[in-house]
């Protein structure tokens, strides 16, 4: 009763019918469709990006799309905002960046929008964007340049290199020199001071901190702090028990709106286990700009801000030479010195209260 | 058994492919970047008449290099899931069986992730490395099917509720394993891993992978189709089918391997997408009857139509951002499934 022959003919017929329509259409099309941007008469220059790919970039670069908030900030810092044709939904600094056309999120940008804007170059960063996005751009013939800084030093050098790719090496060198100057000044002020043990709160519920291999950990080091978190994971979820055991001197919050850091502190302080923390009991916390979360030039000012809050004694109005004499390391105010939020609560101005032991 | 009339099958397939064509054209038109229907039609005609040099270059990259490949991916993934679902439902004689419910999709996802983890440690040629994920997904799917099948046995017979429980528990265990990987792995390119949980079509697979997907679909679906008459007899029960001369062991082997291949391939390019494999065969059964010689091809078309529609919604509803297509199929699929269930009870 089996109608094998008929079945096989049927199956074969169905297969060929299906094969004929879309499956075969696509490859021929792909072969025939031209590459993305008419390279025409423009010169190309090869660069090796920070993940080791060789990228052919049309010169001069006139239309750039940034797929990360940090890269958008860097472009503005280099004064190239006119060439930025689009950025992501999360690019909120400087505020003008909000007005740029958007291509969706960093993880899942709209390839259609990117193609429609005909960029010369798309900027990506390894810590945020996906490899698949880069592959897809490659397939569409759109060059993409990837950055991958892991320390503050690398953020500076990465910025300078990116300026070279974008054809403004002088602006890059000037910006890098300025950042280096600030960092050197900071290093000098903080030399010899014992680091503050801090808990950097990336997210409070659940409690997420930054691991030791992130640029945030490096930024904390440069600000005269050391993270109590010693995790090789980049964004470890911390248990409260562990935090209580490690007893940080300070909690550090990064906020885009200056007074929400304090409300975040108050929220944490209300939770049962947190009252056991000395830092919470003594209201020792620092609030800095969320620039610290982004591998962009602005991180240096966030580092300075944090250093000021953690080590106010070396940032007095006095010139450096005098200050060194006035507050020798031995006379450092002990840990009982606490940063108190001003009582009116609407200001982020933190006053120092040195409680004599 | 009612003899299969060739013309009836052709008619159904013709209707469904016409619907699929309309859906594809609409899907090509809609998207983050607006494209006029006129421009689209003109470009499509030029392609049909092989005058590709005259294509308006304005949006052809968007239409032919971004939207069309994604639609094709949706067609093959949807068809694979629906055929796998229809054959699981027949073989296990269980209307609730589908790759997602049985944990096969989660198993494929875990296999794919493990492949992703070991891949950097093996120095493989790029083409081989790209194929490691589908292979891992297939192995994960096949292992899960085997495990769930044996867990679902009761005194040597498949027991519906035991099988479903085994599938659901396996799925949640495997999802927990995926969560574990997501929480502990750092440094690699695992950011896209959430997509194995929810399912999405926005990531274009590498060329070799999409070729394997298409080829594997025809191979596996063809293999399942050769058992279509046997699946009809199996509906009466395994013993009964055996008495009617069906080589049940062979059918089971063919269908499990082929359905695992379909699921593994689909999951490796799109993550775990639910409801397509569950619902589409039911709808097709309501429309065209439960003769598998007709059900299997119509389910393939139905799955393709359903997933292309769902993905078009997923990428246009909150444009330019996107929803995972798995969320879309669940939003549409769950109420429809409940409706069908109530209707059957009534």
C-alpha cells in the first residue's frame, strides 16, 4: 500500500518549488549588489584598530556614526560634532548629542538606519557593542573602527589614536596632553596618601560593583581609593554579607543627576543589613558624575571630583608645597573623619567634619 | 486512509505561498527606514527581469542586504520550528508537544553556548568555527530529546503528562544553566546571550551558516515527509501502528534526528522562539485536516508566514529599537493557544 514513488516525487517537487523561490534569489542578489558607500575617487587609509583588525577608512572622514555613548563624548571632546551624523539612544552627553539622529541601542542598533545615513566610518567599542554588529557592518561594506580601553591611561591613548583616525591628530594630542596634565597633578597631590577603601555602587538593587579589571577600578585607584571588590568578573553581583565583612570606608555612587546619589544612599541606608556598615552609620559616601562609567575623556574630571571628596585635605586652597608641610601623612585625619551631606539635603556640597579622636 | 490527491496539496500550497509572498512584500516595505511601495515594486520588477544595474541604489542595500536576508531567515526558522512541532506532536501523540515546551530549544541553546565558549580555545578555520554553534545546538537538541523521551516513558509506553512534565522541568533546568553561564562568564562575546533566552532574528548569521540552515531544512523536512503516512497511522497509537506494518523504531529514529536538526539549526541562528512550533500545526490542522502528507508542507508555510509577520511587528512596533521576536510570538501565541484550547473543550 505504500506509495513510495509518489511520495518521493512529491517531496522532490516541494523541495524544488521552495528552492526556486527565495533561496536562490538571495545569493545572486548579494553578489550583484554593490558595496555600501561609493568609494569613488576618495583616498583610503588603513588603520589597525584596538582589537587588531585592519580597517580601511576613507579620507577625510566626513560622516561618522557612534555606537557608544563614550565614543559620542569623545567626538564632541575633539570638536568633531559636525561630522557625527548619528548616535545611539543612550548618548546623552553633551546634551546636544541627544538631538542627533538615533540608530537605536548600542547592543542592537538598526542596521537599516546606519545604511541609510551613508557613514564613512562607524565607531564601536568592544566592551559595549556586539561582535555580530561588526560582522554585519563588514558584510554591508561599512568600515567600523573598534576601541578597547581597559585603564584610564588607555582611555587617553585611545582618544588620541581615534583623533588620528578621524584626521585631527593635533586636536587629539592637545586633548591627551591636557588630560595627562590633570592626571599628573592628581598623582602628585595624592602621592604618599593611604588609599580609601571604597565600595563603588554600579547598581544598588541587586548590588552590582565593578571588578578589578575594569577601567572603573583603575579610575578609583587614580582617585586615591581602592575598591574592596577583588573580582575578576567585570560587573560582579555583591552579597551584603561580603560588604559588611569588608567594611568599606566610603560608598561611592555615580549619578547623572547630582542629588539622586544621595537619595540612593538614603534608600540603601534604610535597608536592614546596611545599617551595620560603618560607612552608612557615619554617612560617609561620595557622589560623582556618571562620567566615571564611560571610557571617555570626561572620566578624568570625575576622578578629580572623587579625589576631592575622598581626600579633601590635599585640595585646600593652599598651594601644593605648603600643604605638604601642613598635613604630613602622620597627621592624616583618621578614618573617623567623615563626609557629611549638608543638612538641607538639596545640595550636593559635602562638608568635611573632622571628628577628633 | 483517504488517498492523497495531488491537486489538493498543490492548491493548499499555492494559496499559502501566495499569502507568504504578500507577507514578504509587506515585510520588505516596513522598517525603520521608510520605503515607498512604488519604489519597492519597481526594484523587485527590475530584479525579476535581471536588470540589477538599473536598481535605484538609494535603498537597495537596505531592502536586499538587510531586510530580505532577515525575512529569509525568518522563513526558514519559522518553517523549521513548525515542521519540528508538527512531527513531535504526531510522534508523541501529544498536542502540547513542540520544541520549546519539550525543552529541545533550551537544550539547543545550551549546546550553542557551550560551542561558543570552547570555540576560542580551538584553533579552527573561520568557516569551521562558524559551524561549531549549529553543531553544538544540534547535539544539545538531540541529547535533550533523548533524555526527555526516556524520562517520559512509563512502563515502556510514552505517557503524555509524564512526558510534558519531563520537558517542562528540563527546559527550566536548561534555562537555569544558561543563566549560570550568563552570570559567570566574562571577557568573551557573550553579550548577545540573552538572545538565546528570548529569541531574535536581528543578527544575520554568517553566510556558511545560513547555507547550512537552508540545506539542512530541506534535508530534514524531506526526511520527515517520507514518514508522513506512518505518522498518520501512529496517531492511532504505537502498537496499533506496528500491527498495521509501520516500522515504529525507524520512524521514531528518523523523526527525532530530523526534528532535532531542524530545532538545532533554528535555535543556533535565532535563539529559542516559542509558540511557532506549538501553534502553527494546530491552526493548519484546523484548516486542512490532520493528514500529515498535507499537514507537514502546510505547517512549513504557516510557520514561515507566522514568523515573518511576528518579526516584522517586532522590528516596527518600537522602531528604531526592536523587540525580541520571541516576545512577539508569545504575546500573539499565548492568547490564541488559550482560545483554541477553550474552543476544543467546549
